[in-house]
C-alpha cells in the first residue's frame, strides 16, 4: 500500500482556515510564511511517502522485540529514525535555542499527521519523545533543559513512557 500526503488539503486548511499569514506575524513565528509551510510540508511528504510508509507492513509482521535483555527493532526502523533525526523532523516546533526549527504547532501538526498516517508504529517513538520534550520545556530546570533537550530534539535520544500503575505488571 502506498501513502500520499494530502498536501493540497493541508495547505488549504493552514492558509484559508487557520490563517497562517496571521500566525507568521506573531513574535517568534516570522519565518512561518506560506512559502515556508509549503517547503516543509513538501519535504515531510517526501520523507513519509518514501521512507516511513514502506516500513508500515513490516512493522506489523516483524515488530520490535525484547529477548535476553536485548531490543531488536523492526528491520528498517533504525535507519529511518536516523534519517528522521538528521532531517530535523523531531524539532519542527521546538525552540531553536535547543536545536529545533521553532515553527508553529500549526505546521508541526501537519508533519505529525503525515508521520502518524504513514506508519503509526514508527510514529510512536517521536510522539513519546515530544512528550518528554514538552515536559522538560514546561517543568525542567535550566540544567535539565541544557542536558536533555538538544539530544532529544536531534533524535540522538528518545523519550519513553513508564507505567507505574500496580496492575501494569
């Protein structure tokens, strides 16, 4: 199965309904012009259509596993995640001071939608990493932000979720 990002629809919503032009006039978002959104979404579509979506089926048939203390990822996921980090996709909406692109959530949401639609199994790692980044940005000390955010935003490290409910095992 192939995936094609609905770029025309996404850009219509951004420009005509969400008024991206007005968003680009807000302090800190001056670079978030319709032209920038088009370029970012075009590249996100290419990455998700050509790299992430083709791994969708194998994620179901050969999922990541843990055995004898060793995690084995789905074939292709490691390289795709390396490309994800190198492409700056984890940092689309995160602050430039920590290595992000500093674009508004409006643009990042379309990028995330492409990732989730192309391959939800793959998308869970960036999703959890975004949660860790947001937690640090909201409640982390300056030292914690300096230590963790650049590595999370670059894709060198990832976030995780740890359940603490007693019934969770």
